[in-house]
């Protein structure tokens, strides 16, 4: 019996050198069956000691609720959104010739709101205007009040 405690003591100092608990457990799974026989290790695993549970968490099913249905999950793919994005709307306006005449971002927001029935703020469209300007779809110039006016290039 003293020999087993001595082996366990040496084994514990060796295992504590590993930072990873997972590595420690893997080493124990390999070494303990050889030292003490496989029956002892199985008994320790099934002893019901409190500890960290492993594996996936079971869904919480309360009274009156059915199990979760994975077939009802929505898959987020492009083209299935409820409304077009800022870039798509601005590209529609470019294609329709709306930017043949210089327009401020406020004018564009008002046009989208009244004619296309989509509500955006000026700040929501600012980055899209900048991107389309960098991509040379639109060009911009400041007007007398310092605001940018956008036109098609």
C-alpha cells in the first residue's frame, strides 16, 4: 500500500508540471490502468464524484415546450433580406440616372424615403458614398455651404 501512495505522490508532482488539465487527464488515462488495473480506473470514473461535466449541454425542456426543431433555423444568405442595402439602393439610383445632376446626401436620403419607401439617415449613407467615390462610381465636390455634392463619373 505504501508503494502505491509513493507512486501516486510522484505521479502527482509530474502531472502538476503540465499546465493543461486535458493533458493531465490524458496521461492519467494511459498510466492508471497499467499501475492499478483497468477495473479500479473504471470504478473511479463511475463513482459519481462531483466535477466538471463534459460534452454538449442538453436543451432545457420545460413543461409545455417541445424539443427544439433544427429544421426551422433560418440560414442567413444574401438576397433574402427584407430590404435592399445602402449600396444596392445607391447603385439603382446611379443606373436610373439620378446622379446625372449633382445631389447632396440629404437630397438622396429624402429621395429614397419618398420615392423608394426606405428610411436611412445621412450618417448611414456616408460610408457608402465614400466607398462608391473610391470605386469611381460617383465623384464628389463641395458646394458653397461646404457639403459634398455627388455626381456620376
